[in-house]
C-alpha cells in the first residue's frame, strides 16, 4: 500500500508545475507520511532508507554512512557498500576505515573494494543484483559531470523500475558552483527523472563523517553547507 501511494504522489509531482519551495515541502510531506506507515508496520527506518530495502552504496569514504544505516537497522544484511579504494588504500587513508568495515561485516554487510562507477555493472558481486536504492554521497572528482553521468548510467541498470519502487539517490551540494552541475539535466540524458529533492542534514545520520577522499587530506571532512538528496527514478520510455 505504501509503495503504491508513494508512486502516485511521485507521478503527480513529476508532472506538476509548482515552485521550488512548494515542491520541496510536498516531498518532505510524502516521506514523513511514508515513514509513519512503515514504522507502524515494524520496519526499521533511517530517513529515506529501511531494513526492507536492498541498498547499494557507491563511493563510500570510510564507510561511516553505511555503518550509520546498519546501526539504525540493527543489521546490514540488506546493504552492499562499495569503495573505489582497495582494502589497503582504505586502511591507509582513513583512520576509522578498517574498524567501520569490520563492524559492517559483523552485521552482515557485503563490502566490495575497487568499484568504479563507470564499470560497476560488470562486477559479479554487484551487477547480478537489482536494488531498491542506489546511493552516491557527494561525488567529487576532477571531471565532475562525467563522474555523475557514469554513475547514473550504471545505477540505471542496477535499480528496480519505478513501478517497483526503485530510486537512485545523489546527495550533493546545492550552492554555486555545485549548482552548475545541473543534476536534473544529467539525469534526463541517462534516462532518469528527478522526482524529488529533499534537504540533506548531516545530523540525521549519527556517526556519518563525510570525507574528502583524495589528496593529502583524505581523512578530513568538508563543510556540507546547503545540500540535498536528489531522488531519481527510471524513465519508462528510454
């Protein structure tokens, strides 16, 4: 029932002509309503994510975001958490990386190293599954738009269709110059519809520490500032 109601709301939002503030208010209302419904059914939830969803996390830094979800769920059997780094690189770059991964694995998480967003569908441990949620937090690299488009192209293959509740989430800064990435347009070019944008708040995910991930300050956090979770679904005709 919840999925059907949520899809009805999302379809209405996609075709409605409303200003940004009203649009975001409706988005927040939808997810709050859905949280109440799933909580009443005994589902464990942290914001937009539940222990009933099969979740793929891409580009994890020290794996603290995955661990935040796992702790909220009391289990990580529904999570596949990945990093571009090798295991050795992870342990060298992030002081809590090894401990976070060990806790995730104890909770049942599948941890996969050396995952490139452009080719992740070819990884047997990833490409053989269909996910309810595919998540990329704060994608950053030298060629930003190519990175995001590569992720979107791969994620589209791995996520369920919209009528099955599948969503692709990109958490991204919304102020200039990051606003110039034009995520909505990038998504459309890869057969995705932006159906919702919800303000992202770091404190909603206890224990999560965002990381720079490269250079001499890999283990340092960066100011999140104004950021949003951009929620995409697959276009039916593409």
